C-alpha cells in the first residue's frame, strides 16, 4: 500500500501537477475521478498517463500485451455547485453502495445506515479521507475543503443526499 508513497518520496524529481484529484472511487470493473484541471490540457494528459502507465504495469505483471480499457475515458464538465456536491457523494458513497444494494438506482436505499457503515469500511474511495480517517497522498481536496471544512459538514451532506434521495436529481448526468 505504501509503494506509491515511497516511489513519490524517493523520486527526487519535482513535477508540475496536471490535475488536482478531489475525489475517487475504484470498483471491480471501473473507476470514477472528480478532478480539477490545473494546467491547460491537464485532464487529457493525466488520463493518458494513467491509462498507459497502468496498462504497462498490468501487462508486465501478468506477462501479457494489448490494451486493457474498452473505451477512452468519459468526462463531464461540472459547472453547477449543487451538481458538484452531489457528485462528491455519488463518487464516494453511492457508487460503492451498489456492491451491497445493487438496485439502489431503481428502488432507492433499503437501509441507509447499512450503506453508511459499508462506505466507512470501503477502502477504495476517498470517503474515508473526507471523514478524517485517512490521509491519502493522491487526494487534494482543494475547493472541497473550503465548502466542507469539517468532517461533520461533509457527513451532513452525505446524509442529506441519501435521506433526501437527492441522487435522483443527478442520475441523468452520471456516466456509466
């Protein structure tokens, strides 16, 4: 787990950031990123480097060749505050919730407390970082830290989205 941290620490090469990773979630067959572009064309460059770098790593590790990903990355410009906040919850909590409640999009959540407990145990999203239970080296909360300066304010948003079923308001904008 500390391989990336050790690599970055011992690299000794100053790098200019292309993007700021505001939130992430990795699932068994896809991932979601909420990223802010820092330099012109940074998102495209970052996604290319991520895809190529991971494909090289995977192919080398499993002694294979060829591409890994079915399509190019999909992206949506987030230019609305409410959408931005709901997207944060979608990536951190709602996406992993599909593991324990696969029909939540059609039926809603059967047990919100169970979803919240699962999200706190799910290691592959930035939810734990926003709860103050982990300090990921790839996450830079940026503007999110201004909007939600405390874990309580972030958790209040999460609960409000789940209880108010606000996720239904953005489902047409989510890329799957």
